[in-house]
C-alpha cells in the first residue's frame, strides 16, 4: 500500500493513500478535524453511515468507534489534512472560558459542509508541508487555536464535545456489544470504552454471554454477514470488511466453518 504522511507537528499532518482503498477500525484518543483535498471516505458506525468527498470538512469526536474506508477517486489519491484536537490542548484553551454547567455531552460525527472559514484555515497549512526542517510549534499551536475558535463561532453546540473531558463511565455491556460487535478493537480498548479494566470486562462478558468475547464476536459478525448476503443480496467482497473481518479468505473460511457452505453459494 502506498501511503505517505507528512507531519508539521504530531498534531497536524497531510495524509495520502494511492491504493484502491484502505480500511481500518478506529477509536481516536483525540478529536480529529479533517479536510478532504481529494478522494472519498466511508465511515461506518453502529447506527449510521457517512460518505465524505473532496472539499468536505468533518469532526470525529474522541472515543467514537468507527470503521473508516478511504478510497482514491476520479484518478486522484485519497488526500486529507488532519488536525488533532487533544484533550491537553483543549483544557488549556477552555481554562478561562465560562461554560454553561447544564451542557449535555453528545458524541457524534459533525459535517461542516465546505465551510469557507474552516476551509481557509486548513488550506493555509498546505504550503507549510513543503518547508524543510522542523515546523515551529508556536505557529502550529496558533493554527489549532484558530481552528477551535472557528468551530466555536460556526457551531454553537461544539463546546458539548470539545469541552467534555470525562472518561468513559461504566455502561451497560450487553447494549454496547450488541451495537458495536463489528468493530475490530483490542479487548483493552473495549474494556476502556465500557468503563472497565480488561479483567473486569472479561469477567462481566463471561457472566452476561457465557462465552469468550472473541467467540461471541465471530459468531455475531458471521450472522450479520449471512443476513447481508441472503436478504440484501450483497457480494462477499462488498461486506466482509463492514462486518468486522480483515480479509476475504479468512471471512470465507470462517463462514463455511460456521454454516457448512461457502458465502458465494447464497447468491447462487
């Protein structure tokens, strides 16, 4: 896979994928502000699917599970400017700002629909990627502060996300797993997102599901794949990565082992 990333700092990068597509299951530790220069991205969540293309700007909040698929488009590579809005930086930004104590936190992907202020801010970074040597941290900090200030100006509800510094609390494990089983995450991360240590997560999982997380996840993913193939008439190559498998051959092997026939036989 031909992938090139140029970093101004650890918080600002220019990312480029040349190949057919790149897929990853992610949960970010920072909020991610992303501007599309070219290409297309499909973001799959438990209850929504988003497609973003050239010119789009969107924010992915931290601790939000998603499958992200990046495609080149119209002969152009998948190319984006990515800005990390870290908790440390946001705490510094908000420390002298009075906020409504009745704010409610809402974690969702936000699309800013080619907003000229945001686009101008992010586009101004492009020439800096050609500079040799280290980019001054104070200038990078100014650009991130500018982006945060623009977000607050154009989106009056953004403080609910950016100024929410709470760590995940202990939540209902059954509901969380039923909604998020298609995402490939380390068990430690699933435990963190449900407010549990790894040992507590495994113990609670065994209690509720009477099996191991990996066995349960594989079974759920294959059941979803079977539904997509039989009811929605999808092709295996169209759905294997969306249901949580990393390659087609492993998916086909696991499917046949579970159901006794190959996934292609459903279409036949």
